[in-house]
């Protein structure tokens, strides 16, 4: 944490990082093992933050990878990687960024490792997910939420 954050009363802590849920499927095995391995991967990400106490939050990063060979699904892996984080003294916009970008960025390497291990244990070539720019995704989400709010007639949708 930068020194100026400690001086301003802001405190951030990682209490625990854990795998909350995971799923692995290979619906077309063993047929997919007999095909040439030219996979197409689809990656879906989602984040969710739950306030557990005044200064304690659970952040859940959901990562789903679907791998296809031609039109057949070879692998579907879903991991919910979570963490318990402490955050005090952050104004709302900074707290939203902390929970929506900074924490998922910390969780992603753990989720990537779980996915790689599951795929390898399924007898497929190692799958290494590329880094994700959670700051850009958070900014895009904030922009979409603002546009939706300005376009709505006062009704909130989530």
C-alpha cells in the first residue's frame, strides 16, 4: 500500500483467498481426444462484492472457459475464486474501484492456476489464460452503468 494511503487513514488488508466453487466438464470425451487439437476458447468473467461487515468484503471472481474443437465442446471449466478483504477509510468511488478492479486482479492468478490444473488433469494440453486488464473492464462497466442510468426513466436495473 502506498505510504500516503497509510497517512490518510486508508487501510487495506487481504484476510483470505479461497476457491468458493468450481466445475469441470468434458462432455464429449473421449471423442474429442481423437480429433486434431485446434481449440477455440471463450472466456467469460464476472465479479461480485458482498459487504460482510463495516470494513470486511467478500469479492468473488467468476471465470468460465469453454473450449471447443470445431462444433464440439471439449471442456467447460468454471471457477469462483474469492477473497476476504478489509478496507477502511476509502471514499465510495475509490472503494468501488478497489473491490471492482484491484481485488479481482489479485484473485485472477489463483483462478488461472485452478483452471490450468483442472484442464491438465482432464488429459488436455495446459491452458494458460492471458492477463486481464481489470481496470479497463471496471471503467467500461462504470461507463455502461452511467449510460444506462442516464437513459433510464429512473428505474434501476441490475
